[in-house]
C-alpha cells in the first residue's frame, strides 16, 4: 500500500497538475475562457494544506474531503462553461 503520507502527497500532486494543465491550455489559447476555473484554486489549496497536515486524523480530513468535492465538481463545470462561452 502507499501509506497515508505518500497518498496525501500523490493527491496534492494530482490537484496541482490539474491547475498546471489548465494553465497550459489557457496560455496556448485552447481553452482561453476556461481560465475562470482558477477561481477554485483557493479552495484546492486549502484542501491540499489540510490533507498534507492532517492525513492521519480522520476527523480533520473530513473538511478536506468536503473541499475536494467542491473542487472536483466546480473545475469541470467551469471549464465547460468557459468552453461554451468561448464558442459563442
């Protein structure tokens, strides 16, 4: 198994890479209006901070899980919304 510490680092890396890929796509002009998905970044940073700090405490991780749900639902929605707006 990965272990809690390594899993928390992998989770953090996946979230960071999501925003890096989005940035690359925005800069390349492929998804220019989808930059509005970056409004979720403070929530993602908070989730990452909690996961890296409290990975051994199930009770404290619950807040991070809630923040993760917000990010996982909001980012694709905002990217899609940006794509629709950009095609108008």
